[in-house]
C-alpha cells in the first residue's frame, strides 16, 4: 500500500527543529505571495519553467509537490520564498526547512529529467523593496537522492504507522454498531440522512428536536462514512463549551460499546485556556515550553497519540511530560486526528486552521455544525471589523517616530469623514477611498517597521494595528454583504475633532465568506433544534442550492407540554412598566398551583432585575435567583446547581444568554418556563440598516432581521423544559403577539398552544 505525502508536509515533519517562535513578523499575505512568485518568474529569461509538478517514490511512500521554477539555461531549480524586512532576522530553523524543501524538489527534478547535477537555489523576495536574495548550492544527483532517501526514511516509519492506524480504524468503524442497540424516534432518520450526505457529497440542513440524541446521530454515520472511505476525518464544530463536552461524551459512548476502537479524538481549546505561562511570550527566549519545541515534538506527538481521547487534560499531560506547549502541541495533532472537536472559528474564521489544513492536504472532511442557528451571529462577528478613534489616539502617542506621518494621514482622513457627517450614526455606500488608502498606507508602514524592529511597538498599539489590518482586509472585500458605518460619540459639547468616531465594516450576510468552506468539505451537516424557516439560514449562511433539508419528527407528544399564551400582556418597550405586575403574578399563580423548578426569561438584564425586585416585594415566600451580567464559569455552575439540588423556585435569565440553550435539566429539575418577550432584536439605527440591507437582498427584511432570530431564541429557551420522553412541563408565552398567525407558524408543530 502506498502512502502519499506533500513535499511541504514531509519536510515540516522531518526538518523542523529548534524553538517555537510566535513573535509577530509581518509575513506577506497569500495574494502578495502569489504576486511575488509571479514577479520573480517574470524576471527570468525565456525558457524558464514555473510551477513544475513533480512526483517521486521511495519504498511505499509517494512524495508530490510543485517546484516554483527551473531555469534550464543555468540548470538551476528555484524555491521562492516571499518575506518582508531584514532577511537576517529570519530564524535559522526556517531557513533549514526551506532548504529541505528545495533539496527534495531538486532530487525529484533530477529523477524526472535524468540530470546528473543541479544547482539548487533559495530565492528570498522582499515584498516591500521588490529585491531578491539568491542563495545557491550545487549538488550531484546522487547527493540529492541520498538527502531525499534520508527524509523519506525519517517519515516512512511514521507513514507506515499512520497507514496501519487508518486501516485498523476503518476496519473497526466498519464493524461498529450503534451503542444503544436501537435508535430513538427520529434518530435513525437523522443518521441515515447524514450518511447519505457524506456518500453523495452534498450538504445537509437538519432540524431535529432536543432529546433525540442529535450529537450521536450525526457523529456515528460520519464515522461509518470514514469506514467506507467516503471521508478521511470529521470536524465537530460547536458554538459553546458544553457542545464540545457532549461530542466527547458521545464518542466515549462509542468506545465503551466496541471491543477496541482505534479512533483519535482531539479537543481544541482557546489559547488563553491552554497557556501554561500567560505572562511569557511565545518564543524560546521567553517561554521554556517554546524553547526547543520542535526538538521534542516527535516524542510528545507519539506519546499523545497513544491515547484515543485527546481532550484538554490528556494533551496537557503529554505536553508537560515532554516540556512542550500544550496549545501548539494540539495544533500539531490536528494533522493526525480522526475527529477534531472545536469552536466554529477553527473552520469558518478568515484565518481558520482546519480550513487551511483541509485545502493544503486535500482532505475529504465531514463537517458537523452543532446548534447551527448560532453560526449566523458568530460568522457576522468573524467578518466585522471596527476601529475606535480613542484607541487610535492612544496608539498614536506611543508609536515610533517612523509611523508619525502615516498616522497623521489616517487621522486627517478620519476627521474629514467625521466633520462631513451630519448625524450621530451614518451609513456610507462604500468605504471612503482616501480613508481606506490612508489605512492601507499605515498597515504597510507598520509591517515595515515590525520587519526592521519587531519589539519597537508596545502591546496596546499592536492591538490597534492588528484591528486595523483586519479592518483593511474586510474593507478590500467590501460588497453588498456588508455595510460601512461611522458612529460619533454622544458628547455633543466636545469640539468635533475631539469627539470619538468609530469606523465599522459590519457584516450582515456572511454567505459569501462561508460558501468556500462548504465547497472545501466533502459534506457539511448543519443541525439544530431550531432551523425554521430553513430558507432563512440557507440564504444568510450561503449554503448551496443542492443542500438537502430534513425536518425530523420528535418523540415528544403534545400532552407532555402545556403551552399557554398570556395574550393580555404586552412586553413592548412602551408597555414594560404595565407588564411587571401581570408577569410577576402569573409566575406566582403557576408556582402556587404546582411548586417546582422554573426558568423565567426576560429580554434584558434591566427588565429582569425589575421583575425580580417586584417578585421579592409581592411574593417574598417564593424563592428566586437570577443571572448576573458577566457571570464566570463557576457562577454559571452555581446558578444551575440550584435546579439540580431540587431546591424549588424560579431562576431568572436573559433570553438568548448562557441559560437559553445547551442546558440539560431533566425530570423534576425543571418543570416549566416563562418567556416574557418575543426575543426580537432591539430596534435601533444599526439593526434598521441591517434590515434594509436584507430587504434589498431577500425582500423580507423585517422577518430576516427581527422575527426569525427572535422566535428561534424563544423555541430554544422553551426547549429546556422537555428533555426526555418522560418529562412533563408547562411553558407560558407572555405577550399578545403570540396570538398572531405569522408568529404561531414559527413555533414547533408538536406544541398544542392554548
């Protein structure tokens, strides 16, 4: 059996040595890199060959790649690397890796062209100065073959091991049976549809109610698709930490049901949670776990992969046993994991690691998007960038003198736009050309400065410059999917030049940014208890027309849940004061009739606090507890512990917050919910502009901006009450608008609304 590997991937495995060094160095963008390669090729004499596809084998290993260029007249193979600034600052281990790639390409070219000798060159092209530095070595074909064989032999043992792992994994997955003997109602239908989506290479949107076991019903069929060689690996993406835990637990269930399941499951966690030395920088001069990282990586990787479950604790244990950074060890392990569990941003962000690896290695991936209704807001944030003028002024005070002119130019253009603005909030048809040009000029100056003096800019200023880079990148991709707006501070008495103005490229429709991610995957499965109406999510998230739709009938019966509408109450902003007493008394009557644990949902913390205060005043014997703004993990756990210890009462929370979804309170832990809002986003200037943008695109702006997102939150919150086929409960929908047909159509079909 032949194992295939890219030249770059093999050399990164065999030739990387030394420290991990994450000090910011302004690397060229991918577009600048391509332009640099084209410039170098354009300078060569006629007959120069660019982008030469090469393949070679050694024993059971096939190595493939594209050499940047070959000059037949000079008999010189060139490996082109673009960079910025002083080449002497490039770490030595980077240069070693570059030479390894060049020498491997040199051997492949000699073998293909039957050359006896070859000059191998590294061409370093400075994007800023457009100058080349040419480093050359001359080798015989025999010398290059020896080097190639050495690299292959270093990688081959690993390749053989990986091929054996894949074969054993697929055989075990082929024999794997569903761990619970039989599927729950609706679970089989979901699992079959997920498998077919992988088999046919089509995306799937699946709405399935809470309680049927969606996590297992999506992971299990994709693992079976791995067994039949439809896909190579699975990415399980979540919006929140509890979703990661559910995925890891589901896979643990599969391990318990199998005699032996050689399946590597990796959990990716945020850098700030995995960092062992948050007070140190990510380089060998500062952090002991970065010093010699690549020298110890092989042993750490082998030790980690001996365990099937690579959760945060397991990766940390393996990393610290070998004195390497846990966060960056996890990044390395993504190349060898069968299932990766992590946040949405690892695949959908503009610089997403999993997406990049999928493209580089041409993986066939199955992407599972858990609680997919969250992806719209998350993706909007990923593709939105703002610049605050007060932060800009602070950065300007501490910036090096070399940046004074580009900073002054940006300030002039920023102030010019601000002075011309007649309202506090204003939307522009495009990012003003002079403003964008000034921002681009600043970014160029900053990258040049950092290339020459990496430590010359303080951390606070760097944060602003990184924000500016993101802003410029999105401004350069500006289109009908986004809006550009400028918001002035509310201080009417300050001189106009001293007021604060915030620039924002604000994404409204993330579809164009997400579409390439679906194209790169073999299949994408979006699943949630609330994807209704599905055309709203398909349109805004950019899913292709051939996306399959599945609406799973749940196991729950109407008699399990009493759904009552309090149609005599309005929770509109103008009616808040009049709504307080009816809401409080309704909750008290329900509690008196059936004491137990309840959740009450309000639209804001201010509204919540007023309801809680009145509840304590009018009904002091009724136990209440409330969500607080900015609760940490321990505080959230304490809030939920009140339900699980069976202390009867009402916990109050904000709709759409931490307790509206992903909370599993079964049986008597929760017997009812009060939802005193439609969950509609606040009507303000920004949301109204987003509504108009979606009206122009889809012709249904109000529903797309307000009604659909609001009712999704309501259904999610109500879904906390009925978690199993044995649960019984009640939900009170408190607002007269729940009587409207257009609202009722968005509620679950199985509800019997009274």
